[in-house]
């Protein structure tokens, strides 16, 4: 599975919001500038994240977006699962009817287990973990 820019940028957007968790709403334009991502593209991604219950919008002059849950309760796997159209490595691993060899193909199970292992790993990282990793890297670079 190749991750699309939608899930990669969505993860960056979510980490940005996690970095500013409990500091008030963040304007999408600010995130777009900080992350060097098109505002129009972030506007598309934010719709999915709001519908999925991961982000809330706050109206008003000091409004913007905030995480709907604490960063330690949101995993990278959840974000990818929400934003990707498919989560399989090969089409037949989730759709056996797509291949006339599905019932006898020994490798189909490998592809399915590999995708499951990938999501197990992605689900082991929370937004709080990523913020902590970034803070540790920053402290290390400042020496």
C-alpha cells in the first residue's frame, strides 16, 4: 500500500494540532503555512477529519480547529484508515471475488497479514508520541 498525500498531510495536520493542544483553536491558514501544504487541500482533508470525529471547529474571531480527543487517544493508524480509500496491499486480499485464484493462492494470506501488521504498527503510535518524538529531536539538535 502506498500512502497517499491525503493521509500523509492529514497526519501532519493532526500532529500540528496536537502540538497546540490546550492552547486554543488554530486557524487552518496557519497550519497550511507551518506545514507548507496547500490551504485548499487541507480544507478537503479537514472535512473528513471532522466527519470522523477527530477535529472540532470553533467559530468566531479567535476560532479555528482543535482536536476532538486528547492526542494520546488518537493513533496514526486511525488517521490513515479514515483518509485512505483502501487499506490493502493488493486488491484480492480484501476482495477474494476479484481473483479466480483467491481460494488456492497461498500468497494472498501474506498480503493480508502484511497489511494487518502495518496497521498494527501505525496504531501503536499516538499523536502524543509523535509530539514527544519531535520535542526530543528538537532538544537533541539544540544540544
